[in-house]
């Protein structure tokens, strides 16, 4: 194929993109431009349950499932942004050309899908000062510049661990990263990924520990209006090696990034699953006053005892109360799809309460 023909083809494709708005109303393909003072940032992992989101509050949807044009059109009709997922092996983008190539490809993809930005979700271990550390910081800066230039009003966000203290060996330049993008989504969950004390089942996101970590971010002089608080709409189900009289569940030793045990001894369970189990469990809903989180014990069909730790509106609102009091940018969750959005009246009520808990008690 001649170069001329290739150029001709690609110009056809550009024309085609401009004309291929999949929305019923072509104006819904226009990217969202207005600033929102308060963010409600939703991760969507696919399927059609987004239809049941509380769209009167959603401001951004990060699409981690496959591209869904219907979701894009719907979000735009509600004034909400839809952003791509960005993940790349850091060793591959230490090279400037490779990095620029990655960014160019993402901008092109966002334009062709009428998206409003990108959520960079790199959860790799990085050593402070390493080539990957510097490349990651540059990646965030250069991605933000490219998106802002190519798609006016677009949003670039970056996902960080629940604390800036090298969690899971993710020693990033949090300060420069936060300065370089529009907002940082703090994943305030999986807080037992590195258990250094007793190997026992504990809360996914204990309230005091969670809030203390926001103080750590703020103490680094990261502006509160850059920080979005991410809460879990899921919990962990741990098989207990034994369960003490006091309700302590010993768990198997599954090491993770230097720690002898971790939440990898359990399985993540959606809030919808948890709500179906809790009433018929051995214990019913228990409240741990120290961690300020609900939990319950159940026996599986093989006779194995399990302990389940999760978040519900009572534990979530204790955390989201802090969002307003500290002037954070907003709230969000992992993930929007995992509530029970069926017509069952109890489920409907429970799901509505989970959405409301995003705004405090
Ligand atoms: C560039 O990225 C590719 C994968 O996309 C990788 O195979 C290659 O090694 C990278 N080059 C450099 C110099 O990092
Ligand atoms: C429970 O199991 C753990 C791990 O096997 C063990 O260290 C501990 O002594 C056991 N506790 C009881 C009360 O049996
Ligand atoms: C479980 O029990 C709670 C508290 O008694 C109740 O409000 C809820 O409706 C029950 N859930 C289901 C699924 O029946
Ligand atoms: C959606 O959220 C708004 C604001 O919090 C609330 O007033 C409304 O009742 C919610 N809608 C549903 C269906 O829960």
C-alpha cells in the first residue's frame, strides 16, 4: 500500500469518526466541559446496571468494562463525564518515545469514543527514585497536558493506595502526581493487603485508619480539593482456621509484597451478595466498635466457618462525613455495579441507602 493511500484511508477514518456519533442526539457526543465543585466518581466494570445508578448525583464514570456507547450517551445526557481506563507496564514507558506513543494512542481512543478524559490506574510496585518512579510522574504530567490540549475540559485522574506510605511497595511521587493531574482517587479499601500483626480477619477499611491516611495525604501539602475519597461497596469473606470465643477468626498465611499475610486469604464479595447472606448467617450482623465496621460469621455447606467483613451505610457515612469537613473534592466507590438493583423492595431500599451514604451520616 502506498503512503498516499494510507493517508487517504486515515483521513477517511477521521471524517468517519466525526460522523459516527452513536447517540440519538448528536450533541450528546460533545465532551462535557463544565467544572463540578463536588465529584461523585463511579467505577463501572461493565454490564447494564449503570441504568440504575443515581444519575442525579454522578459526575464521572470511569469505564473499566468494555466500551459501551449507550453508557456514554446516557452519562452525557446527565452532564456526567465518562473516562477511559489507563494502565501500562511502567518499564515500557521509561522510554520517552514509548510514553508519548501511549499517550497519543489514548487521546485518539478518547476522541473516537467521545470520552471526557482518563483514569490512570497503575498499581505496580515502584521503588522511590527508580526510572519507573520518574517515568510514572512524567506519564501523569504529560497525559494531563495532552488531554487538556486535545480535549478541552477533559479530566485526568490518578488512583492511589489508601495511604501514601509505600502501600504494597507503591512508592510514588504522590505530591507531584497530585499537582500534575485534575484529581486523585484515594482507594480507601484493601487496607489489609499487608498484615504485619496477627493473621486474623479484619475490616477492609477501618474508619480510624482510613481517616488517618487522609491526614497523611494532606500533611504532604496535597490540596484537599484534589482528593476524592473512594469507599468499598464490597467486603472480604475469610475462611477461618478457627474462630475464638471472642469472635477472632485466624486466617491462612498468604504473603503479599513483603508482608507475611494479607487479605488475599479471603475472597472479595459484592454488597449484594453480603446482604443476601447476613440475615441467615450464624451471627447476624455484628458491629466492631474498634474498627467501626460490620461483620458476620457463617458456615458453608462443607461445614467451614467463614467471617465476612464489609462496609454498609453505617460504616461508610462515618468516613464520608470527613469529606465535607475537610473540604475534599468528592467521593466515589469501587464499584458502581455491585449493588442489588433488582425490583425487590428490600434491595431497592438498601441500594438507595448506599448511594445516600456517600454524602455522610
Ligand atoms: C516500548 O514498549 C514496548 C511494548 O509496548 C516494549 O516491548 C518495548 O520494550 C518498549 N521499549 C522501550 C525502549 O522501553
Ligand atoms: C487457631 O489457628 C492458628 C493458626 O493455625 C493457631 O496459631 C492458633 O493457636 C489457633 N487457636 C486456637 C484457639 O485453636
Ligand atoms: C435483614 O434484617 C434486617 C434487620 O432486621 C432487615 O431490615 C432486612 O430487611 C433483612 N433483609 C432481608 C433480605 O430480609
Ligand atoms: C438520588 O440522590 C438524591 C440526592 O442525594 C436523592 O435526593 C434521591 O432520593 C436519590 N434517588 C434515589 C432513587 O434514591
